[in-house]
C-alpha cells in the first residue's frame, strides 16, 4: 500500500475517546500516532471507512512548550484494518480542522513533524 501521508506521524501512546457522529455514546481507544492531519488508533469494534468521529484527546506535551493540551476534533475514518490475532481494528482518521480549532496543538505537532522529518 502506497503511503499518501503529507505529514510525518508522531509515535505516541495515549488514550482518546471517540464517538461516532450523531451518537452520544463512545469508547476509549489506544492512540498509536498523531499528526496535524490525522491519527492512527486501535479500536475494539468494527468501523466503516467514511464514518465521522468526534475525537477527544488529552496530551501531555514534552519539549520547550510543555504542558497539557485537551482537544476535541472531528475526524473521518479513511482506512480500517482487522487485526485478527487481537480481534481489534487498526483505524486511520483524517482531521481537517485542527489548525483552526486547536492552533496550539497544531503548532506543537507541526514542530514535532519538522523535527522528525529531518532525522
């Protein structure tokens, strides 16, 4: 599969809460990577490509601008892969509103992407 990502994904291990658009009940997921334009995570239930998800994430940021950032973003599922051995799904979400809705998080991740792309 060809990598079509425009930005470097930052490896991160944290928990996010995702809720399918239009529903009130969501679930916690394990985040594996994050960028200004997307997130990879593992979920315990089947999802459909194209589904919209409300993502709530809290990050403890390292580095010169360290601190805790909480963000709520809308993401669209762009790929789903069944992980047979674990009965879980790897899911890729695309964000389109991070820069306008959460400029502090966007700036921090952009800095990390730049650092990771030059190493």
